[in-house]
C-alpha cells in the first residue's frame, strides 16, 4: 500500500484511530510506503494523540528504510519556471488609440 502526504490534511480522531488499526494489522505482514512533509515529532499534532502517534511510529520504523528528502518542492520550482517562461513570451496588449473628438455641426 502507498499512502501519499500523510498529515497534509487534518485527520479526525476517528480517522486517526482507523489509520492506526490499519497500520497495526499490516505490521510485519505487508509492505507500506508513506510520504509526509511532517517530521515524526509533529505526528502527535497530526493525529491528535501523542501516545497513538508514538505507537504508530514505533511500528512503522521497526522494519523500514527512511528516506529523508530535503529541499524545495519540485512542483513549486516547475511552476515558477513555467510562470517565468510565460511572462517572457506574453506581449502586453497594445494601448488602444483614442478616437478624435467629434465636432458638432
């Protein structure tokens, strides 16, 4: 199972308990990949329970390989590069010419 961006959105108490139960059942039986932008020391806030977060982390890291990626977001970098390229190719619209005022007869 692959779970992307755990902790990105708020997790309800019920959701946190269900996630803990799921991970507990998978513990030592199935492979799991998790990604998160939250360090382990913030998981208590994410799950709303420090004890449950500690127990979950204990199970997750027991037989795991942690890959810690640091740096700026590739998505944001690509977005900035695209915005820069688009800005350099877009010409501002021409200034409209004013019509001469009508002369009354």
